[in-house]
C-alpha cells in the first residue's frame, strides 16, 4: 500500500496494479523479508540501530529518537505522554482536564441511570397493570372485563404519581371518621388528580366497617400493629391520611388489603 501511494505500476513487471490486486505475501516470503536488516526510520534524527525488518516496529515504539514515544511524566502527575510533548507538558492543566473528563462521565452515567430508573418504573407499572388484569379476570370470571381493566389502569397510574408515605404511629388510626373528616380527604384526592370514581371508593372505604378483616376492629389492629409497618402507602398532601392500594401491597396477607384500596385517616404521625 505504501508503494501505491507513489506508483501505480508493479515494481517487478511494470504492469498496472491497484489495491484490489494486492494479496497477502506467502509465509516463505514474509520469513525471508523478516530476516532482512534495516536502519531505524529515525536514523536521520540520530538513531544508529540496524534491526531485522520483523523487529522494526517493536524498536520504533521504544526508540529514544521517536518523538511519539510514550513516557511517564516525571513531574509528579504520572501521565503517559509523547516524548515531543514533555517540555510543554503542564501537570495542573493535564490533571484538570482529567477531572473535567471524569465529571462529564459521571454526568453521563447519572443521566443513563435516571433513564434506566424511569424505564424500570414504567416496566413495573405495566407489570402491575397486567397483574391486576389477570386478577380481575379471576375475580369476575369474565374473559374481557374491559371496564374494570381500564379502572385498574387508571388507579395504578394515579397512585404511582403520588408521594410515598411513612406512618410513625399506626395506633393513631381514626377508624370511624366523621363526614367532616372524610369529605376534605375525598376532595383532596380529586385535587391530586385521582379519578372521581376512585376517590369515591377510597372515601367510602375510609371507615373501619369497610376495612378488610385484618384491620376491622381495635383488638385486631392492636394485634397486627407491627405488621402494618409493611404497608406501602401513599400520602395525601395536606391531610393526616394515607392511601393503601391493593395492587402494591400483594406482599401483605390477603385479609389486610381491599380492592382497589382504602383511605386511612390518622390523628398524627404521617410523614
């Protein structure tokens, strides 16, 4: 290929030749050529070494007259630089460039991580919707309960948009809230984007008479109080109240959840 940069004829028979005509040299030819001795390509810069052709590249890479020979910086930064750049090398500037490069990499990785988190959350949401669809079919025995499936999708999408809550004291449950406590919570649900039908159901399930067996009475709640810490709850902004959705609490015992969910008002302790 080097020959073709200067000539377009074969050096042996002077016939026309192109790069497409080239073929790899035979092993015999390569071995023969490899034994030939040749001066270093940096002879004009002072190198007096004469080496075999098959060792030329190895010598060139370490030749002290090669301006592109890689050497470690001796000023303290330890960076590997070309020999021709040693006199102009600035350790502080070089290290600053490394830091900037690492910071850019960290930003890119954070962006990628955030995208992966969003994708994971979306996949989890789709899984929850699919699971609720299957369970809804099992509950109703219908092959295509379209209305209920759409409602499950609506409820999951809404609940996922709400902030997670932490309940410090499950003993502060208001089990029989008056209408004056329930109505503001129902309105707040709708103000937070909750579908009207779901807000009505959650508010209707805000009284212990509608709660699942594992929460229905004071004696049962006292027995199960420590278990309630396993609930995944959503906070109702502006209220001392949480929503416990059934779809994200399948890990709890079946007698502690209700479809689609329940509203729990507390006197204090919601964070």
